[in-house]
């Protein structure tokens, strides 16, 4: 049932019946995508006053599963009209009628283009903004549009680097498996019930068919029932109409510990094109699945082999897309963050130093680090857990670990090799191993310069095999409150672990658990627009290898 409300919002509510669900009694992802697209399209048409087509659907993260008997409520409204296109924001919730408990299923953003009969372009009227929330979504939608329209370029940038930077041999080969058995092909004929009054196949129907083949492909790899976790952007390149034959091809591209990416390509043919073998490529999408064991635990996926040229492209493509997806999630999340700094006073100094070292050690020991690039002697990883994103950069350096430790813990030297640092001075210390620094960083995106008050705690190894540790976290100092000159940023947990690898070489791991104060500095790298992380790592290696000679004097 769909209704139109005063605010321009369109709502659709359904009870989940067995016909909407899979064999486990859970609402099928394909059905959910169909309802989302229908509601969003109706909101777009309500604003435009003419028929609209789906141009794209941004990444969707599915956070909750709905079951038979529960009620799904979808709300959609136009956030902003551009010229001929508009962004629709969609929120999906599930409610249990027996307990009255309501949960958030997902948030989605789709773009619709006004397409009246006859194909004339329509310039859309602006959206009436009423609440502060409307104003916020209005401004954010411009930023989302920028990312959406440059998605392909960002991906191509990452792919260029990926294919040159990625070292496919970095992992042992013996446990990797081929994805050949995950290839799935299926055909559908577009009939009137699958299309709108203009004969265009519904975007939601196409997405549902895509989900069906992708699900089969993922399940073949994990030998379990796969559940859709998120989708990468669906881009509708061209229309399909009643009478078209749609061919869907799916294959597993890559696996990431507890998830798998499946790529689906859709080609459309009229009857004549079918016989002549002339395909129209109308959509490609990438769907991420997870699978749960009989004990209710997430299944660890096997690593896959990329041997042929096309499988290497798909394998690296999945890594690049994951990178963009994770970056989008954090850059656009707009979640208020709790302050992470504690006051540095006499009563808690030893506790904060301990906490500083322990947090970095725990972060480094976490499982689930995903490789995002390899370049000669540098590897970068990301870790995404409970809405916290962390990065790790591993550098192989031909320096004894002790001089590396002394050089890296002297934060005053950091502006020599890290362009993210403008200045760094000691403002308080309890000894050589625990010091407070005032760090200033250059402005980004026309904002002011930022500053940070950071506790640096360093420890030499207690026994052979332990790393040298240099941990950093923000603290507050009454003598250094935020000033009008700088935006005060915070560091949650960052630093270096330095592992000995023989007499004159070591592995330096840099880790950072990202906060909203840090993300702007690496945003372009996360989304594939720059290699600033790798460039800084190169700078660090060069600095350590050339400066080590001076540390013999220390
Ligand atoms: C009823 C249904 O459910 S429709 C079913 C599924 N959808 C379809 O069949 C649509 C198939 N795709 C198409 O017909 C076309 O690709 C269109 C209409 C989406 C875009 O056509 P184009 O020739 O690229 O149009 P053009 O370049 O003029 O762009 C038109 C607008 O779409 C926007 N647009 C184009 N591609 C995208 C995209 N991938 N994501 C978001 N917006 C896009 C453009 O920015 C432009 O916006 P603006 O006018 O507000 O500045």
C-alpha cells in the first residue's frame, strides 16, 4: 500500500508473507529492492509530475533482516532536484507486530530522471525545504552527487594503481580456489507485469533478477545459503522494454574474510537482436554476501585464485570497489562522534599512557585486516568493524629497528617526511617516553588549519621478538584549549609498531583508527583520487634510510 503525505514523503507498508521470503523465512533481498525502487520512483514522479526512470541506486548496506509475519515500512522523499534528475532518499524499517519493536533495515539513495512521453527533457522544480533535516539532506545530496558521478573515474584511478600496484603473489597460493564453478547464467523475458505503463522494465524488477543469480553464485562458493549484505552502485545504462530478453551473468570476483563480492552483468536483446547476437549492456552491479554457519557464526570465505587476465581484472576491481565503498560509508556517515580526548592530569597519566600503548597493540592484533594495495615495499590495509574504520601501512625498511624507533618517536622530525604535518612541538612531558605534542596540519577543503594535542608513548621491546611501540592518542590540556586559529582535531588511536627483521632491516607498521578530524586528510586516497598514503610511506622509508646514520650519535 502506498500513500502520499503532506511533506512530499511517499510511504509503502507491507506484511512479509511466505511469497516474499526465501526458504529461511527471511524477506528476500530481491523483493526488498523491488519495493524500494517502486516507492522511490513514486516519490520522484510525485515531485516531477511526469514519468521517471531509475538512473542509479547508490550503495545500500542492509543492517537488519525482516522475517515472515513482520511489517516493512519504506519512506521515500526527494532530497534535491538538480536539472532533469533528482535524488530520492529512502529509509526502510521493520516492525514486529507482536512486540512493537521497530528496527532500521537500510538507508538508500537513488537518482531518477524525469522522462515524459515523447522524450522531451524536463527541468525540475526545486524541492521545498521545511525542516533543518531537509536543509541538511539538501546540502549533502550535492556532495553525494559529486561522488556518484565521479564513481567511475575514481574506480578507474584505483584500477590503474591496483593493476600496477597490486602484487598478486603476496599470499601463498595453496589454499586459494578457482571461481569457475561460481559462474551462473540465467534468462528472463520482460512481460507487461514487469514494466510500467510506458513499457519500461521496472528498475526494481531488474535488480531483483540480478540478486537471484548473484545469490546462487555466492552460495556455490561458500556451500551455504548466502545473505545479501550490501550492494555497490546499480547504474541503469539503458532501458529494457516489454518483449526484451534479459541475460544475467554472475561470477564471484573476490572474497574478503567474511564476505564475498559477486559481479552481475545484464544484457538486453530484442527478438531480432537475440538472433543476430547483438547485445545491449544495460546494467552491471556488484553485490556483497555473507553466509552464516549452522552455529549462527559468519562463515570465513576461502581466498580465490586470479589467473586469467579477466579474473585478475575482476579480482583487483573488487578490491578497488571495497575501498570506495568503505570510504563512502565513513565520509558520508555524518554521525556525531563522542569526544575521544581525556584530560591529561597528574592523577591519570600512567593510566592514559598504558591505555595508549594497549589500544595500539590491540588494534594491530585484530583479525580482519583487508589488503587494499601493494607497491614494492609498501602494503596498505583497511579494517572496518562496528562503524569504525582503521588503516594500516606496512613498510619494509633497510634500517636497524632501534634507529627507526628513535627517529619516528621524535615527532618534531615528522614534518620532514610527512606533508600532513606543518609543525610539531613538545608542550609537556613526564620523561623521555611519554610526551605531549602540539601538532598543526594544513587546511583541507577551504577549512582552517587543524591542530591536535597528542600524547606520544613509546616503549622498547621487553624481550626478543616484541616490537618497538610508538603510540599516539589525543588528550586535553588546560594550558592548550582550542583556539580560533585552528579546528581542533582528535586522534583516537594511532602509531607505529616496529618489528626487527634481521640486523639491518625492519618492518614498520603505521596504524590509525580514523576519526572525523583525520578522514579529510586521507579522503582522496580512500576514494581513489590520490596515492597520498603510499607517497607518505615512501617519504617515511626514504627518511629512515637516509637519516639513520645520525642516530648512531643518539
Ligand atoms: C520505470 C523504471 O523503473 S525505469 C527502469 C530502469 N531504468 C532505466 O531503464 C533507465 C535507463 N537509463 C537511461 O535511460 C539513461 O541512461 C538515463 C536517462 C538514466 C540517463 O541518460 P543520459 O543520456 O546519460 O542523460 P544525460 O547525460 O542527459 O543525463 C540526464 C541526467 O541524469 C543524470 N545521470 C546520468 N547518469 C547518472 C547516474 N549513473 N547516476 C546519477 N545520475 C545520472 C545526469 O547527471 C543528468 O542529471 P541533470 O540533468 O540533473 O544534470
